[in-house]
C-alpha cells in the first residue's frame, strides 16, 4: 500500500467521495469548514475512516472529524497498526 504525504492530493478526492460531490474546489472550502459543515454525517465519518486507511494508509480521528476543525485536522500520520506507520 502506498503511503500518503501530509499534503496528499488524494485526500480531497476521498473526502469528496464520502460527501458525494466533486473534488474540484473542495480543498478551498474544506480549509475553512468542518466535515459536518461540508455536509458530512457520523456515518460518512465512519466511511471516511475506512477509505483513508485502505487507500491512503492513514488513520483518521473520528472525534476530530466531527468537530469544528477542517477535515485535514483529523488525519493521522499512520494507521496505528503494526507496520502501518
């Protein structure tokens, strides 16, 4: 599995897939809005956690994702699993 960098361009694509919209322009909107403000739900947050782990090799803090900060603030450096970073 390929590991993502902190500024991975695939992150907006994964977030957009969960939110059901285009990735174009999401980075700009997501810089100032929370996942919930962007239309995310708790079920979507759970889906995003799984997608980020599978596709990007990154863990996502669900509590942070559902909080007031932008989605990127919820990313972690690795999955937290042995051999996962």
